C-alpha cells in the first residue's frame, strides 16, 4: 500500500473506533485498534524507506500480495519482495529498525497479544484490560505520528 492509503485507513478506522464502546464492543474495538496501529506502523516503515510502498495489498501469506485490476475485473495475486507487515515481525524486517520504531512495535505487540485470549478466547474484559488496550493504541499512534512528522524519507 501507499503511505496515503495507510493514513486514510488510520483516520477512517480511528473514527469508527471512537463510536464503539470499549468494554461492550471490546472484540471489534480491540481489532480496530490493532488494525489502525498496523496501518500506522506500515506508513512509518515506508516513510523511513525500510519497506517499499506500492499499489498492492498484503495477503496473509508473506510475499503474496493482491493487485487491484486497472478496470472492473479480477484482483491479481502476485509474489513481491516483503513490503507491509501483517503483524510485528511477520514478515521479518530486513535491516536495522530504529529504536523509536522498536518502541512503536512494542506497543503494537501489546495489542496483537490481546487477540488470542480476548477476541478468539473468552477471557473476561476488565476495565484494566480496556485501559491497557487504550494505552498501547495511544502509544503506537503517537510513536508513528512522531516518526512520520520528524523523520525525512532518505534520498
């Protein structure tokens, strides 16, 4: 995807997230938090030149992408070098990851680690869990926005 496309999803899905009840709608609220954060992280990685942006969308299989048809038609599946991450470390990032981006990854990991017990499982949704999710989301977005605002794309 392109940086602008990631950021459009960040804004649109953040607006949706604000309409949800964090405790009553936890499953979708947490999933939306994770999806927003993942898009923000991918925008940063493109911005920093760590991964390439393009007119294709990551599949759940590393290296497999879907490309929209030029006109009404069938989306094509293509094999490309790793671009967008689906989850932290998947696919692995080649090269050094700046420390500030590692902090942003850590916040995203907190969100990702909520998937199994609270979305796929049935562990209880508590106020502390909701606060942990909110804090990780805010930390991830703040880190991503700071990196997007403060680091110029390499020449």
